[in-house]
C-alpha cells in the first residue's frame, strides 16, 4: 500500500536518506523576503508550514529559495490540505534561531526543503487522505489546557505578554484592513470577536495573511476555536486584554474534544435564543458618527455586495409595528448571564449550560420588537428594535407599556405607523446570516419634512 511507504513523523531521524512523509497541514506562515548576504542586491524568500500525521506528532517544515520557487510552492496548498513531502533534509531544531518563531512541536527535528532536491505534492492517495483528515480537528495541546475568556479578563494585566491556549467561539469577523509601513512594506490586519459562556465579546487580532484567510472561512456563532500559543497583551487604548495569533500559534477549527462540544452546545442555544444579537449593541457605531444616507433598495444592494456589517440612515415609513399584539411578543425576559429567554415567574435559568446556574438567578425584561421600514424603493422587513433604543423611541419603559390597555397600545402604534421617520440602522448582510439581511434600529425619530425633501432630492440625483 502507498501509505506504508511513508515514514512517520515520530520515527524521523537525520540519518535517513530520501525520506517520504505525508501529513495534513495544520499551520502555515506568510512568505517573507530577506537580503541575500552572499549576493548583494538579491533577496531570498522563505516560508514555513506544519504538518501532522498522527494524533500526537507534528513537525515544522521550512522552505528557502528564489521568489518564483517559494511563492509558487506557497500558493500550491493551504491549511487543511494533505501533502506528501519527498526528500526533505531532516535537521535538528535550533531554538536560538528560526525555530523560536515557529510552533512548538514534540519532535527534536524539522524538515528543510530545497528546490533542487525536494518535492511537495497534494496527496493523491485517498486512503492516506482519509486517515489524515481527522487530525485537523485535534488540538496540538492538551484539550483541557486552556484559559477561558473569563479567566483572561479576571487575570487582566497579570497575563500581559503571556503565551496561552484559548478555547472560544467566533462571534463576529471584522473587515480586513490593509496598510503600508514607513519603509513601504504592505501589511494587513483582521480583528475577530470571540465569546464563551463567561464573556460576551473578546478581541482576537490576526496579522498574517494565512491566519486571516483561515478566519475568513469560518461561520460566526457556529465555530469553536482552540488557539494554541496565542499572545496576550494589554491594550491601553481599549483598557483591556487582547489576544493575537502569531507565527507560533496553531488554530484548530471545531476541535474534536469534549470541552469544545460543550461550548458549541452553549453557543447554539444562546444564539438561537437571540442573546448574541442583543449583545451586539455594545459594538455599535455611535449614532452621531453615522452620516451615510440610503434608500431601502440601496441598503439591500450594499448588503448583497458587501459581506461586512455597515451603518446608515434611511428616511422611511414604519409600515409594520405590532405594539397591539400580545405583550409577550413585544417584551421578553432573558437571563442576565447567558441571555437565554425565560418567563418572569422562573426562579432559575433553563439553559443547562448557563454559567450562572449555581448562582442567584437574575433576569432582565426588555423590549424586543420587529419593525418593517418602507420607502418608495421597497421594504426592509423585520428590523430589530430593542431596549434601550425602544424605550427612547416609544417614550415609555417596559413597566409602563405593560400597564397600557389594548386601546392605548393601539393609539401608540398609530403615532408611528405610516409616519416618515429618520432611522439610524445597522445592517448585518446576508453572507453573515442564514436568514438573509437583518437590520437593527440604533435610533429613530419623526423626520423633519424639509430634511426629508433635501435628502430625497440628493438620492434621486445619484
């Protein structure tokens, strides 16, 4: 069998000649260039990757060469691909030089590739591929050796500069920002928001293009990450802790572990309960900073073309506002800790994975409405109108609303229904949601007729 010709990573030794290794790529660095000390004015190029061929063994691979060879090789495979490596040089690791910037591995060796002698190919043997694929979901560290986000927040600046393992769920994927350094080099940065059963939002920053590409493939609120060797630092601008993926980090997507399974179940329940959507108000742009004006059709078009969350103003009629329906459809009570929906008479949270199940139960009662916004170009259905924005818009608290009779709620409804309003909205595009475009109302008021006429004329000229 072809699989029997490969040498296991655990058995590699520098004395072997013409070795052949197969593994699944679990980490990969960006291509970098360096001045060639032997040839003035010429650059050498290098990149590295890490392969795993068993539950417990993995090894770093480094490639050096000219621009064409290195970039061609780097572009030929990605994290998650199974590859075969023929005739690499098996060398001892050098912890004082290049290996201190690579992931920690259980083997004392590393593999070196040269254009003249080595070859890397995508694995074509399906039996080998089937054997290797499960290893992409096994963390490279003990599955119980991690910090929760709550642990990180609780320790605070004591962890500044530390390298730790993290288990968390992806909440939100930001937009990749590109920049140029003072010496002309181009770079990029992506920020991901994480959450777990203790902390609703925690920043993870990625600088390497390979790490960014991996993050851009995952599904928010449905993906658990085990991040081995993440750098933790204190961000004075945020006055809080931040995690960073660097060249030593290995990110395992949806780990096949008990701990990850429990966290995934929690994420699914809290997401379905609407708790995460409610938390996102903490990440909204200040209303005074929102200046872009859109028609409803322009909001929909931009949401289709742009995968990222964006903000805007629309002058629209409120065409649906069910204030006179059942109070339970207008006001909802949620557990203060996990945001799971509960009834007011409950003495404890029914979410089996709630982090506060062993503590005194507390709940919050808030407005939770769905509103349709309509203008001459179309309708934006089912926009979220939640507390505290709902209180400001309706001019009453949940207690005051609950005390109104049916006629009074109907009268309040017609105060807003079919009135032209100036509405500040946050749009979550369809690419980030299975249910399609979703709008959240950040602020709203009856619109000044002169202001409406001015903006409508400007939009029609576009």
